[in-house]
């Protein structure tokens, strides 16, 4: 298997319910590297472009209203077999049918408010990352970099301090940043 990238969204209901940290913790514990992360509020125009294949379908107005009702977290994730593995971590689209322990089982409310989104194919992942992260710029542009060994314990290898060195979990740090950014 090779390293690949996928696109994920932490949807408005999960953001509103304060589940960002737990979802990011699950992502990290499952071995994903977060290559891009952005807290933003989608506009109707962005939704129409992102969900172009659904515009005009009976369920689309409800989907657009939901996805624009409050902020979302956009993520570019990387690991071996990222697309299939992220879909396993999320669980079935319908939270009632999702396996125990999956994100949608834990945080989803209904088919329409199922807490997370994930690309379903390499082509979708490439399109979604390019559409919602600036194409050709930033950490998600281009193919994944060659695999590197992790830095030795006790340091990030980049001159910074790792979250575990401060006794603060990365998700806690991220939630604090979101509070500062939104508020």
C-alpha cells in the first residue's frame, strides 16, 4: 500500500456539540497525519460547487442549509490507505447503521447530520482537497511527500515543542485555538 491523502469535514453538528477535539484525537490515534486543517464557515456558493452533483435533487436544500448553519472543520489527512481507512473510522452514512466505536455512531444524529464527511475515491479526494484548500498552495498541494521516519522521542525535530511534552493533548490545544479564533 502507498501513502495517500483524503479529505474530511467535521460537520456543523459535531462542531456545535463540541466534538472537534474527540474527532481529531481519533484521527491522530488511528495513525493519520493532518496535512491541512481549517475552521471555516461554508457559503451557499461554496456548497453548490462542492456538492455540484447533488444540486437540484430533493434533499439538496436541506443539505446546504445544514452545511452553512455554523462553522465546519476542513481536513486534509494522510496515511497508508487513507481513503478506505477514514471511511472505516467514520462508519456508515446512517449513524443508526454505523458500527459501534465509529465516529458517526458516536456523534451522528441522523443520515443528514452524521458528523463527518470523507472522500469516497482518489478522484474525489483530489477534487475535494483542491476545491476547499487552495489549489497549488499549502500543505495539501501535490502528491504526498516521501515517507519519513518519525523524529526521536523528546522533540518534534522541527525546533518546536510536541504537545505531549507540555502535558497538553493536541486536541485540547486545537480546541483552545478554535475558541480564540471564533471568539
